């Protein structure tokens, strides 16, 4: 890493770090200035935010590097207005940690939005169709996101949704594993029950996660959240899902989508049609009274 005239660090001789946007298990995301093209970008620094993590697990950095390359490749295969755009990946010749250069989404996450309470049903329906558009593009390209949750959906200032963080995505033709045998991939509150059971490879699993996101957005709470992660996983597998009460025209769609047999869920095309029909029904429905809500996942911009 070099420096420019004002002594702030330059990544790859080109990107000046401005401020930290967020951090997570896969690294830290920075707002950076591309001095070559005179624009701001999001720069993901792919290494554990806490050096002690890498010291305790020497192989973790290599695993993060693999995930970074996978994420870059996954995103590079997609062209959709609701998928975060990746510009390129920086792999320093000295073997140090890589950086992913991405579109900077000016806005906040759905998680941040839900801190103020549930969203109006028409907004949730629009959100659902936009995230579904991103997922359908990914599924067509043979990519499964595997971590659809409020913190991984960003909202532009104009309200448009952008799906980000493909760091644990699975895609056709991949031969390497991301986790050790028995590890749970994804966030417990939003993971599909079949994935809890170890079944992978079904795009319907991402649609379950989308359904849970929409339930939380409209209802203001997660129906299966329990006191611990393990209890939540058990609830995802077995507990009945309370019928939505605030979701209006979205309610019947959620009921059809949040079924534990993936074969009984609507596919992407049918789900989009159901959401479109619900949009027509929601336009004339009165909005329910606002209630406070507890967010459902840690926020990140974009999630690291």
C-alpha cells in the first residue's frame, strides 16, 4: 500500500481510503476514492477485523481469500440493477490480503430501515420484487446466495433495493468447500429448514429466506427468533409460523412461500406474479398502525 500527497493510504496505488463503512466476519468495508476515475467506491478489505482471529486460526486468512475470489466471480457473472456491481479484485503480488472493489451504494440497509419499525406493505412488496429479481438473475447464472437477510439488502436513496454480500454463495461448477463439515452456512433466523438439514443446491432455499425477510419487514418481528441461535434453528425446523396480521395482500403470498417442503414453494416466476398481484391489492388497503420493531440481523454497508 502506497500513500498519496496528503499521506492518506492508497490501495493498489489508486484507491484512497476515506472512512470505514462496516465490518464483519469476512473483513472491513471502506468508502474509498478511485483517484484514476475520480469517483467513490466501496472497498472490501478481506481479512479478519480482529488480528487475534487469524492468530488463533492460521488457515482462516486463506479461507477468506478463497471466499473473496468466489464472491468476485459470482458477482461478475451477474448483470442486474438489484445486484451490487463489482468492478474488480485486487490480489497484491506480495501475497497480502485481497481487496474487492465494488459499487458504492449510497443509502442504508433494510436492517437499518427496520430499526424505525415495520415498513408499509406497498414498500415491502416493491422490495420483494426487486430482491427477487436479483435472486432470479443469480439462479439463472447457477448461483445461490445462501444469506438473504435484511443486513445484506441495501436501499438506495431512491428506495431501490440492492442485494449484496455473495461471500458464501454457491455456484455451479465450484469444487472447493467454504466451511468445515457440519458448519451451518447462513444466518440462523433466515436460513431455510432444508439447509439446516444439510440439503443444498435448491434455489427455493433462497426464496424461503426472502419470504422471512418480507415477513419481518411487514410484521415488525421475526416469527421464529428465539433466545439463542440453537433454539432459533430448532424453531426453523419444527415450530409453526404464526399467520401474518399486518401484511395485508402480502399475507397469502407469505403463507404459500413459507412452507418447509421446498417443492411446495412457488418458483421465482410464480412468486413474482403473486407479488405483482398483491401490489394491486395493497394499493387500496388501509395501512395498519405503526408499531416498534426489533431488527433481525447485524447491519453492514455493504455486509462484509
